[in-house]
C-alpha cells in the first residue's frame, strides 16, 4: 500500500455547511491517507451552527474548521491538490481559480441544508441528509484503488460517484 497522502479540496459558495461537512468526514474516514480542505467562492465567514452540532454528535473534530475563501488554495505556497470536488451547483458553475498541479475535479452536488426552512428539527434533518449523502460518496471515494488507476479512470469513477441519487 502506498504511503502517499492525497490532498482533497471541497468547494461550495459559502463554505459554511456542505463543504465543511465533507472536510470533516474525509479527514476522519481517510485515516491519514487523505488531507481534506474546504473553501468557498464567497465564504460566509462562519461555520453553520447546525453543521457543528451534527459533526460533534458524530464524534468528528470541529476545532480546526473555518469558513475560508478558495483563493487560499490557488497560491504557490498552498498544498498541492490532488482532487477538487464542488458540492454545490453554484460553485460548479463559477469560474474557479487555476489550481496548481492540475488536480482531478468532479461535481458532487448536494442540496444546501443551510437553505432549509421550518423548525429546528427540519433544519437538523436537512443537515443529516446532506451528511449521509456526503458520507456515502466519500466512502466510495476512499475505497477506490487510486494508485492503480490512471487519471481518466479515476475521473470516470468520481463523476459516477457524483451522479449517485439521493436514494443510493
């Protein structure tokens, strides 16, 4: 098995919910094989409290999570990215910075739990649903034989993971 650590960036417009959930999930599930980051094109400046609450309930680390601009990852001293995933449709449609190293990209659109309306329980359910969908996609991703596949095969696999429906 390779000792290589893959750097993964999750993007969303506000970087307060979905991309934050994905960062925490991958950092936990990746067990040192992956280093996860998240950012947004127009960061909210704070992590959504429902995201923090859910992550804490799941026993995931939250102390290093923060809402940040994706420009932090487009500078020469930033970590060289292996993968960049957009998790919201807005970020997928925006012109992204040029990522050093030409990482493999994919779109894994997830409904925005921060846009949920209704009671606190309704909002918690929306976050839980996004968490479950991201967890499934990340589980599939980390189990890919990345060191045995070429870039085109990996891209096909990642695009397929991104097309998984809500009921998958």
